[in-house]
C-alpha cells in the first residue's frame, strides 16, 4: 500500500487541486479505518464481502485508496464492521 500512496502523492503534487487533495485525504482515511478495523476484529475481506452482500472484487476495488465512496457505501461498511466512519 505504501507504493500506492507514493504514486498518489506524486500525482497530486503534479496535477492536484484542493478538491482532489481533499478527496484523496478522505478516501485514504476511510480505507485506513476499514483496514485497521479488519485487522483489529480479525475479519477477512471475504467475511466483509459476505456481510455487505458484495463480491470480494468489489470490496478490493473499494479499498484501493482511489474508490469514489458513496454515502451508501460508507453506511454499509459502518454496519458490516460495527464502527462509525463519519
């Protein structure tokens, strides 16, 4: 994941706007919160996909750090993980 963060930072430094900076910052916050919760609660991506009624690939796409989360996505994650994200 560190390499992806570097690629994102490099792109933002060259092409970023305030909006894109904020988008990536918030997106990475959500992604990190989910990964930390998965780790803390010993939940696998497969478990999470089952709880959310999504395919594993959809969860992987969400957790890339570049996914455009909807409020519905965030609420589904909050319910599935029993956490508060926002």
